[in-house]
C-alpha cells in the first residue's frame, strides 16, 4: 500500500502540461517485439508523427520474445514498452515492472486447433481426446488455455499425451498429420486455418482464460518521469483511437508493419487480427482498471493467469495484481485536457 500511495503522490505532484508541438524532443527508450498486433499503435505513431506532437524522440529496442525483453529491464536499457501477460507478471515479480494499461485482449487468438473433419466429433465427445497426442508449447498462455478447456471438458491433463514443441514445430508436425489438436497463437492460427484446414476448437475466450497484453514501465522510471510515462501512454491510446475509427487504413498499416518484421499473412488474416483481438480506448481502460468496487476487471484476469504461472513454476510467488497494475497514469491523462483530447484522437 505504501508503494502505491507514494507513486500516486509522485504522479500528482508533477506538472500536468504536455509539451507544446515544436518543443525540443526528449528521448524515450521503448521496448517492443516486431510484427505483433499489440505493437501496432507504436508503428502508427511513427507513421502519423504523433511522437513529435508529444515531444518524444522514440528509441526502439526490439526483442524476439518477452523473457529477454523483461531481463533487459534489469540493466535499465529501456524505460517503457509493450509485452505479453506472462512476461508482464514475470517482470513485476523480478524487476518491479508496472503495468499501466492493457494493450489488447489476446484470449481469442490463443487457441486449441483441430482438423475440420474432426472438430465436430471432438465437440460432441471431448472425452475422445483421452490418450490422444496434443501438440503444445508448454508453460505458455496457450497452455493456460489448454488447462481451462480441459476443466470445461472434465478431462485431466494426465489423460493426454502432451508433446512439447515450439510454435514452428507444431505447425510442421500438425501439417503432416501429427497430433489430434494443436495449441497455437496468432499469427500461427491463421496459417493453420488457411493451409491445414484447421479450425478453432477452444480458445481462451471460450474457456474464460483471459490473456491480456501489458503496456509496461519500469517503476524507477515512472517515479522519476511520470509526465513522460503519461505522454507515452497517450500516444499509444491515440493509436487505439485511430484503429477503432479507421479500419482500412489500419489494415494497410498493419500489413506494412508485419512485412517489415518478416511476417507475411493474408488479407483475411489481417482482418481476423482486428476482429478477434479487442482493444481498449481511454474510457474503456479506466473501467478495466478501476477498483471502485473492490478488485478491478483487470485484477481478476491476472489472478487466473498468475495462479497458472505459479503452478507451472514460471513465476515463483507472483505478486498480487494490485501490486503492479496501476491506473494512475490513465487517470493522469484523463485529468489533463490536452492529453485527454490527444489520447481520444480529438
């Protein structure tokens, strides 16, 4: 409680004024991963020139996955960023990483896939999966989905033959007929749909295994630079506002962003990304993070995920969500007329 109170006081004490356009830019070190939907608002900000409007000179550090991204925080090589939910919890436990907003809801894109000619039989009789081979990247968010889907079906994990493979290996094996079901996340699910005649069997959305993405900041940086953290988040939220109001332009920008990161997907897959991954503007973020009536909706999402991460040993003794999820930066934006208008795209 002391840490949260001190942080709130620091945020409240700093000036609320966003820098005027044309003012000298301030360098901001931003960590990200290439060609992921949750990172798209940052790409939009570069294309649209929003960084300069908020007085920011972005310096991007790209990481191949969440764990090395989080590990780099120990050396202070980045200030803010975007990562997945599991790395977000890991960062909170080890390096005092704070989550200041939700990048998107990835629950519908962490999926157990089945072949089209088998899916109805499995849905009608999930018990038929007992003894079958399941291709899975273990101890990940899609494994969290598997756990919750099995609970719905009243099947024990020990009833299955879980084969631990990385995502590329799963696609390769599943394409040759291996495995009854495959655990995949985007954009691999679109490859399975388009090239292997696979369809979703059970997703995180179906099984109430919510997989949020994290907008993060190092706590030390947040305490020292609350205004910069607010400007960064306002830029991200401006991207969300743009995506909600400009579908075709967003699809075109997404295609450029994915191709630059070495990911080639079809137009249908790009559209599916937008359709299956809810994003949240300023007001929606405030609602998700509000603790006016006790635990916030975001707290509840992370409670389930944290329990899974502790169970599989990925994060020893994960902190309570209230220790690292904070709406202080969101409320700071909402209270500043200029930042609020910018975040809303007005």
